[in-house]
C-alpha cells in the first residue's frame, strides 16, 4: 500500500479511497482494514463483532453490562441519521460474511445542536496501535466541520486508557452532570 502523506503521525499506513471518510488501513503487522462510515447493513456484523468484546470493554463503552446486541439495538446503532450523527467503522478487509468490525467511533448531536457526544471502542488486540487516537481525531474533525461548539464524552472514572487518550487530544476533565463514577471529557471547538 502506498502511504499517504499524514501516515507518519500514526504507526499504520492509510490510503484515501477517494470517497468521504473512506480509507484503507494497514497495520504494522500487515492486517488490513477499511475505515468507512457506518451503514444500515452493518447491523448483523455489529452483532457478530460484539461477541468478541470482553465484559470490561463492554462496560467501558456502554457503561453497564450487556450480554449481546439485540437485533433492534444493533439496527438502531447501524442506521445513522446523517443530519445529527456520524459513525465510522473499522472493518476487516475480508469477504463480507467473515469480516468483523474492529473499532467504532460515533458522534451524536444534542437536541440544541451546539454540543455533541462521542463514544468510541477499539477491540481486542487492535488497541495501542494509534487507532483510538486516529478515530477520535476524525470525530473531532467531523464535529468542527459541523460547527459544533463542544464535543464531549462520558467516561467511567476508572477508564484510564480513555481518559489518557482524551487528555492527549486536548479534552479537559469535568464532573458528570448526572452520574457518579462517570466523568465528562470536553473539548471546546468554538465559542458557543
Ligand atoms: C480507550 C480506547 C478507545 C483507546 O484506544 P487505542 O486504540 O488503544 O488507543 P491509542 O493506541 O490510539 O492510544 C492513544 C493514547 O491513549 C492513551 N492510552 C491508550 N491505551 C492506554 C492504556 N492502556 N493505558 C494508558 N494510556 C492509554 C495513551 O495516551 C495513548 O498514547 P500513547 O500510545 O502515545 O501512549 C480503547 O482502550 C477502548 O476501546 N477501550 C474500551 C472502550 C472504551 O473505554 N470506550 C470509551 C467510552 S467513551
């Protein structure tokens, strides 16, 4: 794969595929993925991929234990309302019936439209390869383009990896408005 110009910032190779938010990604160990916007047909793949997650990953991402993604919930996650939502999936470059989703980043606008909440997950041994930072940076980019004032995430207070990632991208830490045990990480993108 021919590396793109920005590749040196991340320990993997990226190649733009000429469609918005679509890139081929090759990790240092040779594994290949497609990074692209979530689509409705991803619902069954989300369900299969969810089964690979550890209970701790599920707790960190969804804030409570979930045993499986029901077809209804998977469908809700996969069908993106593009006016107020953005989601990228990192899909294995394999035949469609085998390919799993290894990482997801999602942004949802609040009702008022000037703040948006992100959520992210990078599964299993894909961690610690810069993918979380890259996906969250792309979410920030989308939010900026959308004119959003504040991008925030709700993070369990014992989730040091996520807190460190957020810190490294310039998010500041605040008490959550509603939940104890949860902190809010916030990044000001423009003056509200
Ligand atoms: C948090 C998460 C997304 C990080 O993804 P990742 O791909 O492993 O992160 P990256 O490799 O891009 O790491 C970026 C930075 O995050 C921090 N970080 C990531 N994992 C860390 C760990 N285990 N311990 C400490 N810092 C960590 C570091 O600052 C790291 O920078 P460095 O590699 O230069 O030290 C991933 O651990 C995850 O999906 N966790 C479960 C779900 C979750 O917690 N979601 C958050 C809900 S909003």
